[in-house]
C-alpha cells in the first residue's frame, strides 16, 4: 500500500515549513506533493531548495507544483490528487501537521479491509504556538471503528460520525476520482465534507480513535472569512446532500428533512450566542419555524452528545458498527 501526502498552500511559508517537516518525518515512506496556488511569499524558492537538498541525498519524496493561474483551495486539492501516485491520499492544509505515526496507523487500520475508501482519526486542536486547545471527540468505543458503507451517511446525518477536516482524513485515490473530486462551489467552506459524502458512496469507512493529526485554530484559517450565516446556509445544503445518500435500509427511520434543518438552524444560533453575537443569533433563529420535531432533534444533540449509546437507540440506527456489545438491537 502506497500513500501520497498532498499539501496545499498559499502565502503561508512559516506554517508550511512545519507541515512539510511532519510529512517527511512519517515513519511510513510516502511521496509528499506540495501544491502552491501562486504564492508570492517565497514559498516556491523554499520548497524548490528543499527539494534539491533532498535530491542531492538521493531522496525523491518531495514534489513541488505551482498552479498558474490560481485555482483556489478545491482546485489545488484536485491538482494535487491528479499528481499523486499513491493508492491512498492524505491531505494536509498548510497550517496543519501530522503526528509521526499517522500514516503507519492508518495503513494498519486499512489493511485487510479491501472495501474501505475513507479513513479518519481524531485531531488535537492547537493555537499558533502549538498549545493544545481541545481534541476532537471519540467515535464509538475501542481504538478502531469499522463502518459499512450503508451505515455511513445515516451516521453523518445524525453527526455521530465526524470525519473531520482534511488533516484527519485519508481516502482511496480511485474512489476520489470516481466521486468527481472537490467542488469549487464549496471552496474552503465545506468543500471537504462535501467530498467525504461523495467518496463514501463507493465503499466502507474506518475511524481511528487516536489523535494522529494537529489542526491549527486561528483567525487566519480559510473558513474564518465566512460569516456564521454563510456557513449555516452551506451546512443546510450539506445536510440535504447527506439526506439524499441515505441507504434504503434506513429510509423508514429518517427524521423529516424539515426537522433536520430546523435543528441545524437552532444549533447555529447557539453557536452565534456562544460567540457573543446576539444579533446574529436572533437573525439565525428567525430563519426557522421552531418545529417540534426539529426542537426535539436539537435537544437530543445538545444533551446526549456525550452519551452515544442513548442517542443511537433513540435514532433507531443499527449500532453494531459503533459499540463493542455484539448483536445490539436498535430500539
């Protein structure tokens, strides 16, 4: 099994150095492709020099590509995957970085699972000084969770399966191409989640309950330029996309799409309130009719978030892939 790491970058040389270092420090050999979307901060000179130094030592792992013209984040990802030769691709945004054993752990998790097309792990959120801020949540129980294809989208819809940001996810290069690649209309605003939804139509998923990646949380992140209202509108589109992909096996247990949208709007209103943006919270809440079903769904998310079994039982989803108890029946 061969991995390719694709690092997309634009005018973030200081942070890019760290991302490249973490890719080259992987305990599992891989190629590292840096896709520069037209930087003007010395990125090209730095990466080309780094490439030459490695080449002089017989190390051909680092590949540099410069986009001309600028393609945007989604376009840069597509170009990087097109250049990749690995069976699996690991994305890394330039402000994020990997734990040394990230690829090794993912390769072990995927091994023996020929139907797997997507693999994710937990991440540590850090500030610009690499100080830990938080950790993404665990999925199910145990170190390794295997999710059959027909379970994936239902679990995503109920937010029981957070694949996470690019630094957490690796995917089959073949499945990526089948999915059509990243959609530029979502550029830096759910373009990753949109891709996970479509890739997951072609096989199973694996989730590793280990923190193998580091995501930088700062005011220079790509999605920080979007307003909460804009992110909400895109999130509602994503919910519709997931809803349409639900297996027929679960169609009879689906909440109404209107309830899901109502619950999502309530959630984003509280996100605004948490950020002390009271006026924005009110504007968001005015977008919903406060449907009883949506309110009930929102309360489940709010109070049961740390009680996975309870939420799974209430949603009637088949829990066999997420819990250690065998033959657990959905209620």
